[in-house]
C-alpha cells in the first residue's frame, strides 16, 4: 500500500507556533511540535513533506491534546546531521514551510 499523497491532503489552518521555530537548531532525533489556530482535521494529517538538504524524510503526524490544534511530527529516521530541513504543507493561503537546521553531531 502506498503512503497518502500530501497533494491530496486537506489544507491546514494557520500556524500559531512551532518547536523548533523557523531557523532554529535541532538534534538529529528531534520531533517537531506544531500549534495551529484551529483544530486540524484527520484528512490533513498526511499533508506534510520533510526534506533535509536533498533527502526526502518520511514523517508521520499525530494529534496531541484534546483541542485538536497541536500536532507532533515524528520523522521516520534520524535527521541528517549538519543539514537544513524544510517541513512543508498546504496552509489556508497556499504552500507553507518551516525551515530549521540540524546539529553537526549527535550529543552524547
């Protein structure tokens, strides 16, 4: 069975906050936390794409909490060290992205 196509996913509400924030530095094992202005519908969950440098990284989205506004995104693999990553999705006004960097090496 093929994974859902992000192009077919419902647009997500406006982003209110994220960890990491745009431009921040994360460790290779980081999960991403996104907070949206309105509840996220299930049809939007497959709508994320993650690229680190030129490598596509599988990512799964999981609702957190009762209000439906917070998602945790779990990359399928560790993020490549010393890379720049771009998490993208379809927002209410078109393509949206969050760009962050990954530390040069994994902390001990």
